[in-house]
């Protein structure tokens, strides 16, 4: 059984996409980030960076004590290795997946996240910051589009954790001021993943937990006013 500490954000969706694809048993423990639940001491024991998602695997490979994992990319890699699914076993195939998984973690996710912040949430509309992150998101969409020009999925012929990592960060393309039609190979890939039954099930979970807007003024203070003191 997997305990999943979750909120319906792009990084949260990555993990539910994997779990729905594989059919692993899991229980969701919602972490309402707009209410500051990510700072609860019990959660910080599992996720010291006070970010969701995080998991606790009560049946790790080889037995023994439960294993906790934080950071969405690390979770995807852990689950792929646990199940032997959505990551190749050969060296070259594995390298392809890992480099694109890390590309998302170090590039697409952070840059799109800053795009979201300055376009939607910043109290001042800073033209330089908006242009900087909208343009960089556009560049990264271009990288992904070029990559997908001659292969169905990011790492090649097979759907992998590299795709699961990147897809949720393209779902918000309109809010990121990007047009899918400008990236035809990316759009074809996007529609294929969107149509997967497991993707649909994963995204249907969101409204069950986010029953009210997350981003009110109190939530902004919690999410965007964090310093070291929040770690206790």
C-alpha cells in the first residue's frame, strides 16, 4: 500500500498518473497547500522541503520498514523501479528517460511555475518578469516539440515516466500564454496522453479535493511568503 500525500497540482498529477497506470493500491492524504498543511510537523518528517507530493511505501521491494520519498521526479523513478514499468531496463533506454525526467524537473517545471506566478499571482504585473518566463516556457515547448518530431513519446517508442513528468506542466498551456497549435508534434503527444484512461482517472481526482479556490489572499501569503522559519 502506498500513502500518497497529494494536492491537485502538476506535480501531484504526475504521481496519480503513474499509480493509475499501474494499478498500485494507494491511499490519498490531501495536503491543502493553500491552508498551510504542508508545514505540519508530521508531514515535514516525510517531506522536509515542505512540498507535496510525497509517498510512504509500506511494502517496499525486499521488505523491511516503510520507505518515504519526496520530490515528484524521485517518486516517479522510485515507483518505476519498484514495479519495473515505464522505464527501460537497458542502459541506453534508461539514460534517455532519466535525462528527460531531469530536464522536466530542472527546466520545464520551474520555468512554467515562475510563468504561473508572475502572469497570474504576482501583486504587481512586472513586464520584464512576465516576458522572461513566458519566453522561456515557449523555448522549452520548442525543445519538446523538436524532440517529438520523430518519435511518439519523449524517450522513444514507449510511454514512460519522462512523459508523465512533462505532461502535467503542459496542461496549463493557455495560462502560460502558449498555443499548442504552434507546436504540432507536442500537440499530437499531448492529445495522446490526454486520451489515456489512466490520465483521465488521475485528473478526475482533483475536483474531489479542491472543492474551493486554492488561491485566495490568505493562500498567497502562505505560498509566497515562505522563509526558513516555516520549517520550525
